[in-house]
C-alpha cells in the first residue's frame, strides 16, 4: 500500500493508493445528500470499480478503483477531481429540480403529451398561473438583492424554520 | 458586484439573468426577451433607479423586465411560441440503411463498415417496419432521412423505402419528406432521376477546399471532392431544368470542422460559395463514431475553435454585405430564437433536446434509438439509449419509454446547474446523449462541457454584434432568421 495525497485536496478527505490504482474520497453527509453521492459515483462505473462505505456517522466514503489497475497519480487526481465536480453538480441539480419542479414538469408533460397526442396535464397554458416575477427572489446571481434583503423578506417563523444546517454553504453570509 | 451596483433593488427588476459581454450586459428573462445594457444602464436597472418615461424604461418595459409592469399573458404567449415544437411528437426519422461506405473519413461519425460488410445492409422488411413505426407519430408531417454509412450503397432498399413510405403516408393522410445524406460518389443518372422524380432532398458533405476534403475523406483511386462537386453541379442543374427556384433548391453541404480546418475558414467559405451552397454550419467535431480513436489528430481546444468561428463568421457577414447570400447555421439558429422569439427546432440546441421526442434513429438491423448519436453509441458498444426493435416496439411504448422521459427531463436547461443561471438559457440546449458520452451523465456538467463553451462563445459573439447595431450586419442577421420552406420536397396527401 502506498498512500498518496493530492495537491489541492484536503489530505484527510482524499487519499489515493497507487498500488491498488484507487482513490478514496470522504464526503460529509450533511453537505451532500446521499442521492447526489450515488449519482456522482454511478458515472464512474464504466471506468472504475466503485465502493461506497460509511466510515463513521455523518460520513460517506467513495472508493474509485481503476478497472485496469494502472492509474498513475495524475490519473487518480483527475478521477478525484471529476468526482468532486460531479458531486457538486448532482447536489445542486437536485435542489434546482426541486425549485423548478413546476416548469420542468410542465414542459416534460407537454413534450410527452405532444409525442403521444394526448392532452397535457399540466400544460403550457397552466403557466398563466405561474408567477414569473416571483422567481427573481431566488436571485441566483446575488445581484438583484443582498442576502440581508432576502432575509428581511421572510417572517421570523419562516426564518427560524429555514435556518440552514451548520456548515451548509448558506449558513454563513 | 456587477457594474458597481451598490444597493440592489428587490422590487424593480422582474426575474432576469445577466451576462457581461465585452463590457456590456446582456439581460434576459425566462421567456427569452432581452436587452443589452451599458454598465451605467445596468447599474440603474439593478438599483431600481430607472426613471419612467426614459428610453431605458421603455426598453426594459418592452423586454418585460420591470416587475411592476410585468405582463403575464405576454410572458406565457412568448414562452408558448418558443416551445411550439413540443406539440407534435417526432418528425425526424433516420433510417441507417447500411453501415457500408465507399469513403474513409478521418473522423467518421457513423462508425462505418467496409464495402464487403453486406450484413450491415438494412433489409426491405426492416425499412417497411421502420416506416410503419415512424408513421405512428401524431405529427402530421414526417421526414425520413436516409443515412449510413453511405446510403447509395444500399440504394435498392432506399428506393423501396421511398415507394413504400409515399404510399403509406398517403394512406394514413400524413405529409412526408425524404432527405438523403450522401457523399455522392456512387451517384449515377439513373439513381438521380429516381431521387428527383420522388422529390428526395439531397445533402452532401464538403470539408473545405479540394486538398483538405480529399485529405480527410479518402476515396480509393479518385478524388472524393471532384466526385461530390460533379454531382452537386449536376443536381443543381437538374433542379433548374425542373423549373425550381435555384435560390431555394440546391444541394446544401455539411462541414466537419477538424483541426486542419481551423486555419482555413475563408477557403472553406469560398468553396461553399463556389458550389452554390447558401448555408454553412461551422460545427465543431463531436465525440461520436470513430473520432475518439483519431482525436489527437483532428480535435482541438474550444478557444481555438471559437476564434475560427468568429473570424469565419465575420468573413461571411462581409460577403453578405456585398450581396452574397450565404448564412452561418449556428448564428441563424440562435438569432431566430433571439430576434424572432421562435425556435427553429434544431434538435441538438433545444430544451428539452430532440433525442427521442423529436428524432428517432432506425438502425440497419431494426434496433431503434433515441436519435442518431444514441445509435452511434450502440456501434461503439453502449446500448444505454436503445428503445427496442421495429416490429416489436409500438409507437406508444416507444414514447413512454423511461429513457425518453429521462432525456426530456435531464436536457431541460431549467434543471441544469449553470444553465439555470445563464443569460443564454432561453436560447440554448445541450443534448443529454452528448453529455452522457462526454461526461458520463445525461444532465452533464456545463462548466466543463465543450458544447456549452461553444454555445456561450457563439452567443457572446452574436450579442456583441447586436450591441454594435451596425445596420448592415443587423440586416444580414434579419435575413438569416427567415426560414423559406422548401415545399417542393413535401409530399402532401390528397
Ligand atoms: S449550455 Fe452553457 S450556454 Fe447554454 S444555457 Fe447552459 S450554461 Fe448557458
């Protein structure tokens, strides 16, 4: 076993093993939902053997082992990086899909209904009831409003109910 | 903060997305309305200090970007207009009539087979079953596109499919159109007469000037370029002889932009011009078919491609200003969405993308795939997007296939990280099969996607031009958004 650390990654979270051609990432389960870990891990199964584990409460570990067993340090770092980026993408995508459910479902239903000549439910016409202006309050770019302004818009009860978990990206403005 | 905005207003702007392009700010909304603002204008917009009655107020109001003035019916109407393509099921049905090909291309997308590989020919029976499945689409109008390999290699089945398709479309009361993508080297007068008599639209591939084309597309013992040019001229002449308007009816060609092409933009345009082509699609090379194996020879970084795109499109615009009529296809697609608020239904740049819901590929062996890229992946060993087999699969089962539903959901830009924040969201789209191939997932990672980089780069270029507002350029752009239907090729029942 020859343990490897990778430049740019926290050494306690990403560890490689050159002899095995593997890299293990430890993921904080409070930051990334398990579905995102599954989704990100899955994209590696054509190239790697993938093993998920729970080394301790609140953590998930993902070991990616190069199927050919021939990965060098650069290739392992690349795998770790790609996994990390995919994990973020999957986690964020999940949130986006939840938030945009109305639009996504409407368009999907309309597309499938169009393709099978059946009435769509919901259909694009139902978007007349959709509040296009309200979306601005999500302000993904942080331009239209400051965090404080966004915060002020909510009732105290809402704010209490929505306080992000400690360590979550929105927890510290 | 962008443009020095100090105190952003929560009450003035309606929902918007923004992108800084060369010092200006492209602001769009969910429906695809847009304005290009200077930095002070964007600051005023962001801070909500725009005075009613000013030019800026009026421009923002027209673009439905002022919250207090927001016009919901207009927004819904615009969104519906842009998404009209959702109404009618798949209309593009690609029949891969053979994998055999007489040419060998350095980047071959189609995963070709040698000329002896007759087992890769589609049978007449599979062609008929494919057409039956295609006619199950609720779309009142279907296009059957013959592809390969080289479709002329299996002309017997092409002929049969055309005759069968014409008869059956008539019987079920649908309009039908046939197109064929061919390198033309195996064309002869008899085949041409048949194709012309049956109103088949013919399209070819031209990779640029003769030396480049012949270097990339090898034809044993002769010039692939000369063969293609001979038949382009012959077909164009035949259209004129049949009384068709040559400005509308002529052979168009497809370009594959390899590394070597990047330094030859002008020569490529001049070649297309000399052949009478009026459209040039500066497509970058894609990862399907055989290109992976030859990637080191033909691939290139996307910044190089975008420089090529800008320089070449500048040149095309200049030619147009001098009276030539030739458009760049990417620009035409995006401009139609941006300037007209309509989607030209280009399946790879659509949200949701066309794979499955708008385009189906029927392989020579009867296997059915969610689009041609999906079919090419099968040839390289991946059946992720296989929907079933003709004769067994019903149209309804095909459209309700979970693979299609997943692709529709995953390729919606409103469910994709990066795209949800991107100012180009209303005009864009990236095919889920492509992201699966390149990044392992059907939703993809747009920050790392070469397709996203290309789309962003091209739209940056177009919005720079729109901001410059040169009357000559804008007139050219306007012309590029006019889609003249080629009715001659559409065979209407009754
Ligand atoms: S694919 Fe890229 S350019 Fe297109 S909407 Fe998404 S992020 Fe923007």
